[in-house]
C-alpha cells in the first residue's frame, strides 16, 4: 500500500512522517526545489512553531471543531516532544507584546526546523520528489493517478492533499491544490488573505509611513466594536501593519466581504483616560507656554505623529503653546485615545501569512478524509481554518498532518 502526499510543506511533511512511521510506503510530491520553503520565512526567520497557551477557540473557519478534537490527539506537548525527538529542542520566548508563550527552536533558526524535517523524512524512508508539481488527480479502479507538470505521473492507494492555501505564493502555495480538490466535487470557501497589513484611505498614513507605535486597536464594523488588540502598529504608505493589525485582518476581510464599513480606532495612550490626558495637556500648555506648539506633545508620542495630530485637531504648528485653544486641546485628547483609520481592504496574498477559507468542514470527516472520495485526505492550510499569530497556524499544520497521516496509513494497512 502506498500513500502520496501532494505538497511538502509543514503539514505535508508531518503527514508523510506519520504515515511512514505507521509502516506505509510514502512519497511526497513537492512543486518546489526544497520541501518546507515557507517554514524558512516563519516567525521572522525564527519559526514560531507552537504556543504554550494555545486556545482552540481562537481559530477561525468552519473546521474549528475538527481542530479542537484533533488537538487532543496531537497537541502542543506532542509538538514539543516531536521536535525534541528530531533534535530540535524548543524554547518559549517573548513576542513583541511581552507574551512568553510563543515557542521557537532553541537555536532560533527556522532553517534548522526545515532541515531537520527533511532529514527525518529521509531517515523514515519517505521519498521526496522535488520539482514535482501535481496538475491532475484522478481515481481509477481504486487507485489514484497523479499527473505531474513535467509529464510524468505517480500512482498511489491513498492521497493526502497538503498544498496549502494562497498566501505568500513565492513559497510555493499558489492555490493550485483547490483545483485538485474541486476535481472530486469539493466546494471551496472563498480564500481570503489573512494575517496581513490593511489598506486605509486615511490622508495621514503617508505622512506617518515608517513609524511604529504601541497602541490599543479597536476594530469597528458599522461603528460597533467587534474586536480589540494591543501591540506595536506599523504605519505604511498604504495603511497599517504590525502584529495587532495582522491579528485583526481576518475579521476585517470577512466584515468587508459582508459589505460592512470597517474602521480601526487607535488608542495611542491606552494606560491613561481621556480625562487624565486632558489634564496632562493643560499642564504641558502652562509649562511650555512660550515654546512652539509642537513641543506640547514632546515625550508623549513619537515626534513624527505631532504634525498629523495637530492638523487633525486644527492646532497650528508654529505658534506658542499659550495660543492653543481649549477646543484644540479637547480635540487632541480625543484623538490621542481614538484616532480613526477607515479600512478599505486587506493587502493581497503576497503580503499575507495565511489564507482564510478553503475546504469546508462539511466535506471532511473528523479524521480529515474527503466525504467526496474515499482515500483522499487533507491537512494544513488547504482546509477552512486559520489562526492568529503566535504559532497557531503551524500547530494546525502539525496537528492536521499527524491526523491525516495516521488515518491514511490505517486505512492503507
Ligand atoms: C511570512 C510568513 C510567516 C509565518 N510565520 C508563522 C509563524 O511564525 N508561526 C505559525 O504558526 N505560522 C506562521 N505562518 C503560517 C504557516 O507558515 C502556514 O500556515 C503553514 O506553513 C501552512 O502549512 P501547509 O503545509 O498547509 O502549507 P505550505 O507550508 O504553504 O506548504 C504547501 C506546499 O505545497 C506545495 N505545493 C503547492 N501546490 C502544489 C502542487 N500542485 N503540487 C505539489 N506541491 C504543491 C508548495 O510548494 C508548498 O511547499 C507564516 C506564514 C508566512 C507566509
């Protein structure tokens, strides 16, 4: 009995290792020149491979129940043990927000994770066919026939489809796996880019471009707050980026797709109330009364932000502080706690880390087998599930890869 895994990313290699570990003859068909190329880019080259405080409720998409159940079979501790077992000890380290649950390899090198997985595949006799892009998938008289772009083919008794989504296509995941699934009648929940920067029509993003600032972000759909995130926002010439923006981007994509008006409201001084800020600004005005108005916010916010905040509050820049009106101060205090950026979209797949959407939960059994075709399994990002930053998406790749590999090998016994 032979199992073919189409796509040699994180989930594909885990699926292949599990299937081979159960005794199945296993081959990975990988379109690129190396398996696991996307792993190299994860966690800023350090590979945030899981999360000690992983909460299954934070996953989005229809396969959430699958994730909750399968994480009980292969969860965070299993992931740590697995990597330790292949010579990659791990360490929990602080994220940008001081969260110390994000797990990395101790050496902090994603390349070590990629290489150790490939070496383990070789050790377990998984055959890896590189530059082997699958372009067709058929089932004839109980066997799968996989047509490759280079004109050759591969036959197998079971197939695990782990071609990823559409995010970051330069790493190989260009969405071609959806067509292979669709050839068996599978529906695809429209793939949308997630965990990425967002586009804003605010006139100020260009002036602020390059600036990083800690803020509390309130995501509002039609003026109602639906989510919050805290962290370092990066301003770009087209909009906003940074981990808290990434975390909200999936929700933003869905709200925009539902035709809701989306705004990100930034509280630039979340530790202070608007009342405290008003009092502070009044004191500053007195203390710096003969200085230029721009010095009012010196030490409170990054200097690049001052002209923007003044313009929006109607305060002239080159007058003495004593001439700033009470109205101007009130408006400034409001802005410091609620600076609104209208959001028009999420950047495209090139700039995003994951795909929301994919094969829906209704079309896969709880062991990730297709309900349209016996012997066809799915794992990883091709399924309709996406998680926040912090190791959630790789954990899903390991968990679902393990589950699909185990189930496929079992039926192939
Ligand atoms: C920049 C970046 C940083 C990230 N950082 C993190 C992080 O720190 N932590 C985290 O948890 N997640 C992170 N992610 C998300 C995570 O990397 C993915 O969710 C995960 O790699 C998905 O694994 P996968 O196996 O499903 O798909 P992929 O890793 O995308 O692998 C799919 C593979 O299939 C191959 N393939 C595609 N089509 C075909 C075909 N037709 N035939 C043969 N092969 C094919 C591709 O070449 C690719 O190798 C990051 C993503 C990006 C882009």
